[in-house]
C-alpha cells in the first residue's frame, strides 16, 4: 500500500489532512503517521495522542550519531536501518498512540544554535526509502511548509505526493513549484483543495487547470475543525467523512491499487 507525502504552504492544512486521512484509513488497516516537520508541535494533539518517548533521531543515537553514520558517507545507497524494515519492526519507544493509527516523529529542533535540520531530512529520506509497507498498511508523511523537503530528497521514498492548496495566491505559486519538483523526481501527485467555499473552489480549480493540474479532492471550510485546531483538540472525522473516503479511493486506499 502507498507511502503518501503531504506538501503545501504553511497553514494550508497539511496536518489536518493527514489526521483526517488517518482516521478513515485506520478503519481498514494500520496507518503510520510520520512527522518530518522539525517545528510542528500540534500534530499529536490533532491525532488525540501523546508524543512518543523518543524521536526516530533519538532512537538512532541523536544528531551527532546520525551525522557520523549517515552524512559522512558519500554512498547514497548506504542503509541506515535494519534489513526488512517494516511498520511492526519499529521500536515502541519512538511510536505514539496505538494501532490502527500510530505516530512517529523524525526529529525536532530542541535548542538554540543547534544547527541545521539537514540530518533530520537525511533520516526521513532513508527511512521512507527503506521502509516496506504491507497489505492494508499506509504511511502518511506530514512535511514542513514549503519545498525544502524536495531539496533534501525526502519524497524519493514516497509513492504519491498530495499538494494541499488553500485559498491564497501563495498556495497556487507553491503548487506550481511542487508540480515541477514532482516531475524532476518522476513522482505522481494529486491536488487537494482545503478550507474553500464554492467561489474559492471554482477559482482555484480554474487557475490550477491552467497550470496543468487537476483537483481530485476538496475539503470545505468546516468550523468544527477550525475550532478544534485553535483549541488544540482532537480532530473528528464526522464532519467530512464522505470527502475523506473519496480522497482515499483516489489514493488507492480502499481498492488495492498500489
């Protein structure tokens, strides 16, 4: 089953989409939510989970150990993790929640003057490339705002990319940039609109179509979701289950398409 990377501008609703998709896909199998954003602190609250005891970086010995093991090597094919890496083989201390949906953090910026986040990007890239996903299992990857993860090669390990577009000119410009970057990596992508009314949806579809992009999913502005995000509460699926199930079908989530 697919490893799906969610990208878009800051505030477009990437984490919201990841959470709602996890709710729907979790009814059919196991979902691993991977947080690759070094600064996002609210995803676990959206999922209704406590953060895991360790990040994946922590399980690997921390940033210094990762630099020594991974970044010092010029061998792009060098394996970082154990052979036959699967969802079930992940250390429990780096996983939050319980199946059917669990949560993993690649790493977080913890201190001032800590240095760049490049080691976290390298870990995320290797983890997704080396992870084998079985039948009725999905991996949803929440990325940082913008397109830096493309530069780090993180999408190389994904099967599909979802570009989230909210009603803003910046989101349109970033979608066009992500489209080109997906083409550079030969990655399939789809576009999902978020927080739109009928007028915004019509305008964005027209503008995206002019850029050669087709919208396959739409999430309207939903007050309950906005309020839950503002208050740091768990997101419920009831208000947009139909939209999420339709999107999951487009992603191959319900019909066995890989």
